[in-house]
C-alpha cells in the first residue's frame, strides 16, 4: 500500500483501477495489478491422437464485440489472459479442420480441457 497526495502518486494512479465504477465518484482508493480472468484448453485430433499447434483461436466479448486472437502454442494449448468478467464466444479453426464455437462465461477462470478438432 502506498499513501500520499494524488499529485505525487499520479504515475501509479494512471495505471490503477477503481473496482467500484458504479458509484461514479472520484475514487480515493486505486488498485494495481488486479488479476484478470483467463481461458485455456488443449486442442487435439482424436483420429491421429496428437495435439495440434497453430490453431487460430478467436475469443469475442459478446457485450463489446472486442476480439482476442491467439494460436495454440508449443504446449499445444490455447491461452487468453486479461479478460473481464462476461460472456464470450470462442471460435477455433485450422486449415480445413472443423470449426468449433463455444459459449463461455468468465465469472471464474475457464479451463476447457481437451478440445477435439477433426
């Protein structure tokens, strides 16, 4: 915790968040490094029994339509971090492989486990 005059702490305050935005007041308490939600899972092909890298993963915020795009990595997982609490749609695609769409709620972190893509 840091205490001080707002003018002296303005560099910290600009990166801070007020988690009680509904009050619409000038906060005197700012939070730094608030953990955000994440979505993860492992994409694999059940026919050849192998994990798949390079799958394009597009997560869309159903409220704001903001898109987060990533690809499965060297650990064969998809991972999207820094999400707010809300409803999202996840679309997976690679080459001619089937596209899958999931509805996700990030009230807590989401692990989709093993996801088949054939």
